[in-house]
């Protein structure tokens, strides 16, 4: 793109990496469903040799996502977990990672049940206090890995304070920015080194494809991850790259509505007599509400609330009609889930209890339907408890 001043986010989302096709003028990026490319001679090619290594549709998506997060480069993978796996595969046996203790359940499952067998060490701490991170960093610590807001407890970590510690200790800061998307939170601008997303969620936005990305601030990381795309091959297919490119064009518009609906639903839940408590950074009573106002430009649409028991949660989840009871988040449709038996089942009861995930907790990803319809559905389902 050739602009005099830096374009706004919504402009980047539609145009970065998405320039009209030079060959035909097509305004949407073509899908290149090819495994290989004809070469002009030995060592002579048009920049593409084999699609595990690079593919033009993937290149365009990587350019787009790097622009949205303000990074140097992005590398996309077959799922969010494949992206996180590639990221920790840049480490070596004996290296240590300091992690938040309230991550998406699949992340500690990968770390503890797969990567530990390759000699990586992981500690889990409360990252809402930056001082805890300083204490947890050891001589062999290479990475600090945080989600903010966390999943499902919606706690925030101060990325500016944590990145200052990481810079001083020469440790990379990785932020899983899936819940906020780059529209509401820009971790690289706050000093993080790497940003991870499950593109399955808000970036794609239509619940029709899995994907993951790592956005890098440094060339060294971008090169290592490009090597891992080639070496281990868990890359995103051209068609699914195209789905994300299509989805991301409306990211700014969708996030505005997600945020607006999220606020309305959160306040509605605080007033509902069947709801015991609501975890949402946009509420003044949230422990990091002030930080949320500083660090994010919106509060998003992820809300967790307490129904009081497994029985109550189940009753409610069985009654929803418009809201879809299922795994995942970030789609245009309102999705509602039960962390204790779904995303965080693998943690085990003891670990869940220690961090405060109860059997009565329900997590809602508020969609972009007419908000009155969402409220009506939640009300009839909650009233049945
Ligand atoms: C915050 C977060 N990070 C990572 C992942 C993993 O992404 P995927 O399901 O695309 O592998 C998820 C999945 O729910 C998630 O919620």
C-alpha cells in the first residue's frame, strides 16, 4: 500500500496484503490451491517452490496479520495450537517458560503433556501481578507466556510492566491476543516480542475454519518460525488462509458490535437475579478495570458468569435457543460454553479449584445479533434455573 500517512485499522484490515491481483485485477486475493510451482531453471523461480514452504495466498494473509498487529512478519499455522506448538518448538531442551496460571486449557495440555517430554520446563503463576513474573524468572527462562484477558476468568496482566521486566531479564514476552484481537489490544506496541492468535476466533469471525498465527517483532523469530513451517509443516491451507483474509476485512466493524453487545449483556447479567457474579473487564468492579481502560481500546465480548452449580449451569445451557451451546468463541453468532467440562476439563478438578474455575461457571462469547434477542434468550434460559 502506498499512503502518505499510516492508514487506520479498518483500512489496513481491508487492504494490507489484499491489493487487487496484478494479473487480473480481482479485488479478492486468489486462492492458490497448488502444491508446487514450475521453475525456470536450476535455482530460478518466481519466489515459490513448494507450498509447505510458501504459498501466495498464505503470504498475503501473513502480510495482512503482520500489519494489523504492527509486527515485522507473521507466520500462519493449521490451528491456534499448531501456532503455539511451533512457537515453543523454537526453544531447546532445558529451557524454561513462565506462564500465566489461567490459560486456555489446550495450552497447558500441550506444555505439560507433550513439550515437557522434550525437556522444556514450565511454571504457572498469577501474572496479574507483574512482580510475580520477576520472581519466577530463572537463569534458564527464555519466555514469558501470558493471556490477557485470561480464559475463562477474564483477569488482566499489565503488558507494559511485564515487557519492561522481560527486556531487563532478556526474556521474550509472548501474548495470546485471541480474546481482544488486534482491534482492541496491540501487545507489540506495549513491548511484547511475539503475539499469538487462534485465528479460528475473532480474526476469522465466522466459525468456519481453524487457524493460528504468530506475529513477530524481530526478524530472528520470523526466520525461525518460517523454518518450522517448512520443517514440521503444520501450515494453514490456501483455502483457510482465504477464509481468514475474507473474515478479517470486517474485523473492525464486527469488533465494534461485539463490544457494544458485550457491554449490554454484561450489565444485564449483573442485574439478573439468577446470576451470582459476572467477570467482565468493562465492569467498574472488575479488579483490573482501570488497567483495561488503559491497555485496551474496548472491553470485547467475552464474559464469564456464575450460575451457582453444575446443575444450574446445565439447566441453563440446555434451555438456550438463539445462543449456541458449544466450544469456541469469536464468531458472529453468540456461543456459550462450560469451561469446567469443556475448555478446562483437562486441567483436573484440583487445578481448576486452585485458580477459581467453578462447576457453575458459564462463558459467553457475545455475537453480533440484535442484542435484544440475545438478552431475551439468556433471560428465558436463566429463569428456568
Ligand atoms: C485463547 C486461545 N488460545 C488458543 C486457542 C487454540 O486455538 P485452536 O482451537 O485454533 O487450536 C484457543 C482455542 O479455544 C483459545 O481460546
